[in-house]
C-alpha cells in the first residue's frame, strides 16, 4: 500500500498515512486531487478506480471516506477488507466510533493504524492481537497519569 | 466535546481542537492557531523546565496543527526529548511526531537514531515495537544505514517476542523497498524462510510479505519458500473455518495470509516437483470449488474475503499459464462474475479476464463472453467499469471478431466519457490497422475516428493512416475518394483537413477523372477549409497545392493566384510566407519535368513499430496493456501477431528512410530551389567540353531529366500500325536508347514520344526489387484500354521474375498513372525484360515496347573491406575464367568525381587506400540472387594521357564477371 487517507464528505482530511517518502507539496496535491475524484463518484459505483499509476480502493462509512492507494499487483478486495478491519478496530476501541472520535483523538487513531499496518503491509490480522497491543499501551498511560484540575489543563492555573 | 472512552489524558488538547472546530472562518482559525503557536513557543523557550506531560501535550498540539495543513518549524527538539522519556505515552507521542514530521536535519537524525538504538536494545517489547515502527514510518536512507544490519538479527533471534518479530519483518521490508542495496543478504535469509512454519499466524503473515519482496529481487535465495508456502496454503484451504480462531474473518480462513501466500507463489514458475505441483493444483481447485458453494454469511465481508482469495488464485493460475483445465475453469468463474449484481465483482472480472485473454489456452474461452462485455460497455453506469470493458475488448480482439469490436468501440466513442476518449481512439486505431485485411476498412475506420472524436485523434494516429496509404498502393484511390467525400461535410475536423490535404496532394489524380472530383473541385474544396485552419495545417495545405500544380497543370493558374495573394505572400507567419513565396516561384520557373521530379510522390515509409502503439504503451504504462506485440500462440503453433507484422513489412521493401511525414519536420523549401537552380545552369564540366547530352552526373538526376527532354526524341516513329499484333511487339527502334543510362541510376525517364512519357523509379534490396512505372499522357485526349505486359525471352524467363500490378485502363488527358512491378532475381542474367504497352488513342491502337532497365548490377550489395582482405580475396579469385578485363577508350571526359559517382551508382563500395595508385578505383560488392550470392571485386585504372581505361572484374562466376564488364565499360 502506498498511502491511506481518511476524509469527510465535506472534503476535510482527517487522517493521512504515507508508506513511501513523498514531498509535502506532492502530498497536498495528491490529496486534493484524489478527494475531488472520489467525492464526485456516486454511491453505487464500484469501489476501485485507476488513478495515475495506482489503484485506488475506497469505501464510505457514515460521513467518512476511507481511501487506500495500492499498487498494480495488489489485491483490491482484500484491501477493501483491510479498510473494514481498521474500522472494526476503531469501533471496538472507541465504542461505536464516529468522525468526532477521530478528530479529537487523532493520535489514538494513528496508534491503532500503526499497530495494524506497518510499512503499508498488514502486521496482524487478528483483531484480538491488535487490540491487546493498544489496550496494553493505554494501561501504561493510565498508570502514568495523575489527575489534574481543569484549570491547570487549560493553562490558567 | 464528545466523551472519549479511554486514555483521555490531554484536556488542553481537546479544548484547542474544539476551539478550532468552532472557528467560523479560515481567518479566525489562523488567528487561533497563531495564538496557540505563540503560546507553545513561549512555553518551550521559558525558563521553567517543562515536565514530560506538558511537553507531550504541546508536541501533540503542534502535530494537530501540522495535520491541519499548517507549517511547523519548531518543536522537533522537544519531540526528540520525549523519545528518551521512560513514560510510554510520552515516548509514543514523540515517535508519532517524528514519523509524521520527518526532518532532514542531520543533527536531529543522529539524536533520533540514538534514541531508537536505545529502545531496540531495551528488551522491552513495547519500546522495541515503537522504535521499529518509527524506522518503518520514516524509512529514510539514514535510518537504513543505521539499522539495516541490526533488524535481521532481531527478526531471527530465538528469544524475540512474536509481536516484535512481526514488526521487525515489516520494518525490514520497508527498508528493502527504500534502500535495497543496504539490506544485506546473509545467513538469516534461510531462517526467515522458516518463519513460514511459525506457530503464530501473525508472524507468518508478516514474514510472507517480507519474503515476497525479497524473492522478487533474488528469487534463487528464497526458492525453498515455495514448498513451505504450498504446505501452508494447503493447510489453510482445507481447514475448517473455526480452526484458525481469530484469524478467521467472516467465516473465511485467514484470507490475508492466503492472498499473500498466493502472491509469493507468483514470484516463481510452477513447481517442478510433481507431488508439490499436484498439491498446489489441489489447493487451487479447492478454492475454485468453494466459489460455487453457497455463502456461509450474507455479509459483504464474507464474500469479499472469499473472492479476494479466489481472484489471487486466478492470478496465480494465469501466471503459471500451464494448466488448461484451471485456466478454463477460471475463465468460466469470471464469466459468472461478469453478470454479478456487485459492481466490484464485475469490475474485477473484466480486469482479470484481460490477462486471461492473452493465454493461448483461455483466449477462445474469453472470446465467448464478447456479447456480455459489449453489453457492459453499453449499460454500466460507472465509467471505471466501462473502461475495463474497453480494455477487455481490446485484449480479446483477433481477426475473427475485429470488425465487431471496432464497430462497438466506435459507437461507444460517440458517447464515451471525455477522460477515456483518447485511449479508445488509440485502441481503435491500433486494432483497425492490425486486423485490416481490407485496407478500405482501415481507412473508413480512421476517418470515422476523426469524425467522431477528432479532438482526441493525436498526431500519431493521423500520421499513421498516411503512412499506410502511402505504403499500400491498393488503397490509394479509395482513400482519395473517401477523404474527398468526407471533406464535403460543412463542418469537418481540422485533422480531417490535414489527412485530406495530404492524401489529395499525393493521390488526387486517382479520382480526378470523375468530373465531380475534378482537379478544380478538389482544390476549391480544400481551399474552402483553409481559412479556418491553424498555421501548421495551412502549411500542409500549401504543400498540397504545389503538389496539385504538378498533378494537374490545368489548375496551375488558379493556385498561383492563391499563392500570389497578399494573405499568402505577406502572411505574418514566416513559415507560411516562405512556403507561399517559394512554391509560387517554383511553379513559375520550373518545367513540368522538374516539377514532376521535385514533387514526385512520397516514397514508401520504412516499416517500424506503430507510433500509436508506442503512445498507448506510454499512456497506460506497458504493464497494464496486454502486449499486442507479444506473439499470442494459436493452438496450431503459428503466431498470428508475428504474421501480421510480416505481412506488413514484406509488402514494403524499401531503402528509403523518409521522415515520418514530409512536412512534420518542416522541410526547408529552399532545398528544392537550390536543386532547381543547379539544373538551370549547365553543369560546369559539361559546358566546358560541350559533351554530348549523355554525359551525366548521376547525382544530379534533374540535369539528366532535363536533357532527356531537350534531346529530340525519335518517338514519333513509334506510331505503329493500328492492326499490328500486340503480342509480337518487339523492342521498337529507339525504345532502348535510354537503357544504358539506368546502369548507374534508378530513376528517370525511360521513354518518351509525342503521346506518352514513361518515368521510372526503382529500388532494390538483396535479390528483390520494386519498380514504379509512371505513364504520363502528354495529350489532351484520354488513353483508353491502357494495358501493359512484361515479357522475357526463353533464357531470361527462369532467371528473373517480374510481376506486374494492375494498372488503371484509363489515363486522363494530362494525367499520370502509376504501375508497380515487383522483381525477383533468381540467378544471374544478361538480357533485359521487355515492357509492352498498348492503348487506344483517338481510335488508333498504340503499341510500344520498352526494354526495362533491370540489370544484374541492381542486385549489388556494397561491401566494405580492409585492404588486406581485398588482396587476399583478389588472390583467391585468380583462376583465369574468374577474371574478365577490358581496355577501352574513354567516351567522356575523365573526371575523378564523376567516375566515383558512377561506380557508387553501379552498386559497389569504393575502397579507399587499397590501390597504391590513388588515381585508380577499387570496389567490392556482392550480387544477390535467389540461388546464390556472388562476391565481386573490381578495379578501374584510368589513363588520362591515353584517354583509356582498364577495367578488371574478378568474381566467382565467369558469366557474372563478363556481364558486369559489359555493363560498366559502356559508362565511361
């Protein structure tokens, strides 16, 4: 996989993960171009399209589009299920995930994606293994943190 | 602000994100961000040392701002500091920041690498994983340099945790992709292969990805993975779906791993070991069988996962291309998908069938789905699916269905999406050319293309149609007629004007007999488009006009008026102006013969790869295009595509290497004028000595032609008795007077009387030749019942084959028709074939016989050799009967350059520095006949004092030596 993008129906990019080195300028251009292309497509259309020298696999979940760019010899259907499994992981972690969860906890979304995919290849397909890894990390985090007052958090204290 | 289920540590961050979301405008967002950046900057710069938590929070805010699309130019150092925190979440955010905002700052990279090194050595699996993720995410060359040798060690160490193994495998894969030269192969490779046997399916999955990437680079090192992969795959496909527990996905056993294993197997040919091979075949059959079973779930995830494995299995079957049974089953399965209600499956089936179409075993099976595919083209609502249907039609096209497919593509083109029009145009153009049995169909198809999608017809396409029309004389008349008709349309595309202008300029004479397309009508039609066209097209039309002046003297005045008009002669465009000025001048000062030579028909183009195909390849990327040049083997073993290519090239023996199009590289018209000027002046040498007109310089063919015409022709005596028997016509007196002049050249006027002029243009390659004979009617009356035949005497008959193409039975007044003769030299010969011409002029039957200048030396191939070689061979050919020598008196002035040109024209290579006397000439060549090749060596010694020459020929065959001396000695 070359990259994965999550964007909203309004064309707001929510998450981007690049698995090959790409210059910032090119990234922005590609994101813009691809969002336009995908958002212009009608609901019943097929989930695959050719774009530049890549194959695009996308699927819409509620207000969010999940969009993967894969290479010529990669399998489209299994990529579609990579997207689905990622959604399942988010759902399991956040409990009925919505776009706001990903906005406010973007770093968590990145951590989950990293546990699931690495270098553009699937690391573990077992939902349990991935979630176990993430939950372990959360446990570590909760142990670390002592509660703080809201005022302190907001930098007013 | 939504409640966050877990780990909601950073309320300040949530507040900030919330603020940003509440911003009503871009400006207020920027304002809020700038405020935050200022705040963070002051915190980082402040005297008070920040605790880990605050650092984490601010770094995370910076990350958020960056991901919103704003530039971040600070905070890197704080992020690097977080890496060395021993608190997990701080480290985690640090790593995230680093992997998103990669910075090439070398100081920083050194610090980052240091932190990674520490984490890798920590033996804490969570920290190790974070470090490995960071390496994979950044994947830079510096990282590869620092860790490429360390990671394999972690991967194969016995005590490494499974999750770390997975990360290490994928990390290595990433480094191998970015810097393959830095990933060392070594003893670890064998151990990596054995990870395919690992208990943990997550480890196997990650290892399979890595091995596939490595095997693509060095297949031999990973050959042993084939048997392990087959064994693993076999266990998965035969397992009950519950066996694999969490690796079962919607009732499908380990779909990801299956796909990856099948992908790995595509790096190798089918296994040679028979038991392994049959085990693999069994697996593939099981997968195909499962596709027919009723689904275990109605969820789309179930069918997607199952079909993902199925499509990958089909990809492997196609890759192996060795089991006809499996290929046909795969094709049938895909055929079912073609009508599936899921758009995704129809798309993939079309895509997959494209590759099946190129297999000899399944090509026929794919063809049976043609109607479904055509239907898809018409009814699919999604352009990307229609695109796949076009690709498949292109891939399944062969001679049997080409007309149907091209017709369907053309009709689709009328409504096709703009995004894919150009590609369809290219495909139609290629198929039409490739499968044209009848070139009139080809011409119709291309003109249709221009009509329907003129804007998408690239230069390559219309260049190509012209190349083909020029090279195939059987279609020229039709093409002229068709473009003439197409140009009648009130609005026609500029590309049609280009093609029309070019073709009528070359072949308009072929339809000029019909009063509806008389020269003037043709000209007016073309010129009516002139003012609507762009400069390059106008330039092309001007060239067509000057060609008209040559073809049709009767419109000369009209065209000269056009050229003379201010809009041409004073055109602001320098190219147009130059053409107008020069063409006008050319038409005024040149005689008809000069015009005929300067503006003669374009020679055939050399065959080469179709430029359209090259363009399509470039457009699509060659991997995506079923390679049309690859010979697709028929069942009977012949290669259809190779044949096609041969047919095309066989019919075009050509020595010419003309530019793609005569004005695509603007040919400087002044060149033509220079040539002309030199013909207007007497040649210096000939004027000085008042030589007879026969003394010609071969390189100046125009001079030749001029003097041919100025020499009083004895043709008047050729008016033979009306009732004379045609078949007994013998070479008439005077009809071979020009014959010797063709010994050293191939083009010119061979015959002329008051009625008829016959011009020749010939080309030879090896033992084959082609002669273009031009019959010009000099009168103002038609020639009727025009016919020709070539006869040879009994001796010559078996030595030389001459085959004549049909010639138009009617030659209009002032018109010229062309006839092609194909010549094959079977063995060496001395006589010449006779061209007999018969026609009716004003009620009288005319018979003319002309000796055709086909001589043995035409089949020379020049041979370069060193002086040592030359003398060695000269000695070898020392037998008395091999050498023929003649001493003769010079008939013309003895000029070194003239002699040189003649010898070159004769066909031999001139060898410099072989003869010790620089005044002498030495040459070598090979005469090609169908039966043998005869090597020839030649020496010509001029003696200027005595005005004599001595010519010596040595060849391996006496008759050849004899004949060559006869031919050449007459030339000096």
